[in-house]
C-alpha cells in the first residue's frame, strides 16, 4: 500500500495461510487494510470502501504531512497451486488511482483492464460480489436471512450460481 488512506508511506504485510489478526488502537488503520484488499480486487463503490467518493482512498494529508496525488495497492497471490488461470506461480495485481479519478490496473506489471482482473479472478471464488469480505453487520444479515436467500448467498460464494443459470437456460430450450 502506498498513498492508500492512512498508509502514506509504502507499507507491506505478509498474510500467511491460516488466521492473521490485525491488532491496534481505534483509528490506527486496521479496517483500511481490508479496504485496500477490496479496492485492489476492483471494488467500485465508494460506500463499500467507507468513503464518500472514490478519491477518498488517496492519502488526504495530516498536520505533519502533505496530501498525496495518488494511491496504489499491489496484492501478490501465491499461485503455485494454479488456482488462477495464468501461467505464473506468483500473480501481482496492482491498482493505482489519481486525483483526476483515473484508475490504472496491472497484472504482473503489465497494464490491463479491470475486466482482465475480474476474468482472472472469476473462477477463484473471489468474484465481483466480494463475499470474501464479510463486513460488520453482514453476518447478522445472513443469519437472519430467509433460507432461500441464504442458499443463494452460499451458491454464489461457491460459484454454483452461474452453472444453475446455464442449466435453467438449457432445460427451457
Ligand atoms: P477501529 O478500531 O475504530 O475500527 P481502525 O483501526 O479500523 O479503527 P481505520 O478505520 O482503518 O481504523 O482507519 C481510520 C483512520 O484512517 C482515520 O484516522 C482516518 O483519518 C484515516 N484515513 C482514512 N482515509 C484517509 C485518507 N484518505 N487520508 C488519510 N487518512 C485517512
Ligand atoms: Mg475498524
């Protein structure tokens, strides 16, 4: 993360398999780490990133430090198991955004479109609906949902929905 929300200077973290806990005082940037992951994976909603407009992800400055002109996040995924359909054992996804609102995306340092990233991730269970991130209140919503809604949620997370839609289409013909 560089220039992303409270992370003005380049900051990196390693997420090992298993559970990682991020601990710190209120307002120290724990949730900003989760926002960075959602953002680099293509999140387009300012509200989902807890901001008013998309530019709010760019470091806005503090009393001792001037605002920055761009935010950048790179997420490097271990692909030795080939979960992502690309011929690299490590896949780096980068998103960069300028105050003009313009965004740039890269896969392993090569410019690409957001669509290329969405396609790369589409069968990995990461998906567009971001069910990999369960925000505050979402768990409650799921526990209190009707059984059908809860099933749709699980089906989407598991990537079953698109096969069911294709089946329904085939049966209709
Ligand atoms: P809590 O324990 O209350 O949930 P937290 O550790 O999750 O706190 P965050 O919400 O991640 O905290 O971080 C909030 C901090 O990030 C605030 O101090 C806010 O000023 C700062 N922040 C958010 N966006 C920006 C920005 N664009 N530029 C600079 N600082 C920012
Ligand atoms: Mg928080």
